[in-house]
C-alpha cells in the first residue's frame, strides 16, 4: 500500500510544486547541523526536517540547535522547520540526507511523495542496515531514483571543525560528473573546498570502511598500543580498503586522495571520532550497550562491520581488520585476543 501511494499519489503534498532550487536538510544531529551551516553560507533559506518538536521550539527560541553543535548560531528567519518529512521533500528540489544510516529507514518509513526529478545528496556515511545496501543503491531499488540524480558528499570532515570554520576538503561523487561539478560550485566557500568525482560506489564504501577501521584504532588505543602500531594499522587499513574498492568496481582511483585515505586518517586518529571513542571504550571493558548509551551518538562502524562481512561473502576479499572488528562486536572475542590474531596478517 505504501509503495502504491508513493507511485500513484495519496499524499496531501502531491500537487505541491517545489521551490525551484530550494534545499531541504533531513536530520538534526551534529553532521546535519554542520551541513546546514555549509548550505546557508551560499543559500538564502533552507527547509530543515527535525523529528522532535521540542528541539524545533528551542532552536527557534535560541537560534541554536539545542542538542548538537549548540555553539553555532543560525538566523532562524532563514530556516523553515518542519516535523513532516513529506513536506520537506515535496517543497524542495535538493534533498540532503544527513541522518545516521541506522535511522534512515525509520525517517522515511512514511514517505508518500514522489522523488521524481529531485536531486538527492547523501551526507551520510554508512550502509542501510537489514538491506545491506549503500544509500544510492537503496534509493535506486526502493524508489527508482536515477543514479544521475544522486550525489554523495564525503571526505575528512568532523562536524565540530566545520562548526569552527576550519578549512575542510570534501568530495562530491555522482555518476554524472557534470552534476557533481554543479554541486561543488553551489556549496564551495572560503572554508569548504569541494572536488567532483564519478566514483560513487568507491566513495560510499570508503565511508563505511573507515568507520570500521576507526573502531579498530580505538580498540588498539584502549589496549595501550602506541603510535608506532597505530601507523601500521592505518597503512594496513588503507591497503585493505584499496582491495575492497577494487573488487567492487574498476573505476580508476588514487587511494591516497582525501576522500579515501584522508577520511580514514582523520577518523582513525582524531579525538572527535565517535567510532574511535566507541572502540576505546570497548577495550576498556565497556559492554557494547553501555558504550552506546554513554556516547549518546551513533558509532556507524558497529553496523558497518556486520554489513561488510555480509557483502564480503560475495566479494571474497581478505579483510583481516574488518574481520577483527566483527569478531569483537558480534562474536564476543576479547579485544586483546582479537587484535593479537589480527597482527599475524600485518606485513603480508
């Protein structure tokens, strides 16, 4: 019934015309807040979907997101807030998804407006749990969105540093390189530099893998492994990433580009990294549930490890680091024992 409504109408917004170049942000977390800041540097207004009315009320009252990056001021006169995801999508042309991937399906479960003709930009780094699909594949299969109408925004980019106006280099990937270039021009600013790419699958999966490798880095940090070992871990992870991406598609790529290696390094080393923090807590004796509860934020490497293990049943690529993280998270192998097994593959 839901698919029927989406294809043939049934929404109160079915006759609503979008606002031409209007931009909608879907999500209310730290990265969604950072993305909104990036967009409003170039756009006069945005529509912003948030799930909780109390968060919207507090935002309107204070001019700041009450829950995430609350140090960043916004001109709320430039923001149309809504709790209705159908309204946000129906009234805008460009839709930027910035929800953590585990929350994507719940966010759009009541979607009954057409995505036809919309430009979808995925700022989420992850795989859709249960579906085991990267986001572009999921929207192509579930909603028949054309690949040329979907872009991926990725690269080494902690929301906290975007909030502080620190220079950030991002990549926009689309099968239509001209479309990627247009998005780059639209979002480019003095502090946000963008590069176009046509390696959509590689960029998306690199974003999934780097979160898993960051969990491994956190585990090793929590166990007391030093900088010498972390350097070997990161270089080994880069080679592992290169093997996986080469097996996925043959698009020419340089693994040293910022969207691959740069994102891996910043997520593996930075204290802002949620995945690294999650891994550190596990090594210090936290249970998975306790670590997730205390962090109050999503460590997407937890979900990514299970998805990549499933995907690798077809790819059959040697992935000792992914295997190690999966063993710790899902097979309850003690972190120190799992890491010691992993080191047997280093240098080979």
